[in-house]
């Protein structure tokens, strides 16, 4: 039996929106920390927000990878759907 394939990436790939939509790619966001605040990359914060934060504070952003739990949940969802 041939099973469909689901492409899953994280936001560090910076995939163009057109490509994400064309191939229905699920993008898992990294966490971006600006000062004391955490944001999900690409959904709660944009590149422009990060540049603005740096211009105003000279503080560098910190990032953390997608957690193992988040990857597991994403993959499990698609495996259960037959992918």
C-alpha cells in the first residue's frame, strides 16, 4: 500500500509562503525570546519585529528549537491519518 507523504519543517527553513501553500507543508515555529517575552516565530512575531527590537534595545534575540514533544505531536497526528 502506498501511503501519502506529509512534509513537516520548522521555521528556520524560512520557506516562502507560496511553497508552504503549494505543497501543504506544516511549519513548526521556533520560540523567539526578546527580553523577557517569548513568541512563536512566524505566527506571533515577524522578522520586522525582531529587527525593531534590536534597533530599539540593541538586545539580541534568543531562540529555542521546537521541542521533541511538539515534533512528536505533529508527526503522530499525520501518522494516525495514514501518512
